[in-house]
């Protein structure tokens, strides 16, 4: 479970609902089924209209990454690459075949190593893997785009809900006691639209983009490591090359010390 995602969502809900309660607005009052149907379901339908089925599925799968992200630690991957580099230097590239056939191995690293074992040149490995990475990046961007589109559409549908509510208020202008509550109910749709867009949809999109950036950085590092192994680079030199990927992950200084 990603602690930042859970705490962030809880803090947002507590802040908004707590502020509303301080002003004397009951949180229950903001949870209206009519507004929910108009804003959330209506904006979801509009987002689906702007999205392909494949991207729609990717978007919902991406939600799992926000709260249950996989492990993408840089240090263990570097250690594994260096271990494989030492093995290849001692016994040759064919000795790495056991790693590629192990179901517990990292799939991306295993795929890159398979290309090296099959005799592909460094240029061929880089070209093939970079194409694979580009396709993966476009797919994951589509998942983030789904939530980004939903966040862009939702506030406008909220305004639409408010206008529909005001139309209803116009019907009771001859009943002054119903005008105030009617206007308040109408603007719940606007609150829900703006709130959902900025508290859920857009933050999810931003988080997915950041996760993708980290995944692509890790894949780039794996590619450099495999190309180094295929080229026969000494493990020490390979360690120095890969240590730059630790910058920004709180371990760059430790990597330099280890390399020395």
C-alpha cells in the first residue's frame, strides 16, 4: 500500500469536510445522489466517449498502481546486474540463461538478457529495447490521460448540474422559503465536480505520470547494464556507469563509496 496516496486522499477529505463542518455544512448534505449521477456518472460517460476501450481499461488498472505500486528500487536492480556481469565475465553469456528462464526473474531484465544471449549486437539490443520502451510508455501515458481527461471534464459537468438545479429553483420562485435551499442544492453539483476533479482524478493522473517516469528511468538503467554486459565491460566500470542512476534516490553518495 502506498502510504503517500492513502494519507494524501485522507488528508484531502478531512480538510474539505472538516472545513465544511466548521462553517456549519453537514458532510451528508454534500453527498446527494442527484448530484452524483449528474456529475460523476455524467462526466464518466463523457470521458468514455473520448477514450478507447483499451485506454479505458488501462486507466482503471492504473488506479491500482497509485495505491498498490510495485517495487521499483534502483539499488537491488543494480546489484543484480553487477552479479550477472561477474557471472558472464567468468563463464560467458550462456551462463545467464538460467536467470532468463527463472519465473521469479525481472521480466524486463530477462528479456534484455535474452537478446544478448541470442547474439544480438549492442546496437540491435538498444534499438529493439528502446522500441519496446516507447510502446510501453505510450500505453502508460494513455492510462494517465484517461484520468486527466476525467478531471478536465468533471468541473464543467458540475456547472451543468448547477444550472439544472437553478432551473428547478426558477419553478418555485413563488415559494420564497424554498429558494435558498434550492440554490444550495444546485451548487452541490459544482462542488462535487470541482472537488472530484482536483482531489481524485487529476492527482491520480499526476501520480501515474510520476510512476511512469520512474519506470522508464529504471528500464533505461537496465538497458545500459545489459549493453555493458554484452560488450564485455568490466564490472567495476559498469558499476560506475550505473551509479549515476542512483542520483535522486538517496544513495548516490553510497554508490560512489562502494565504487571506490
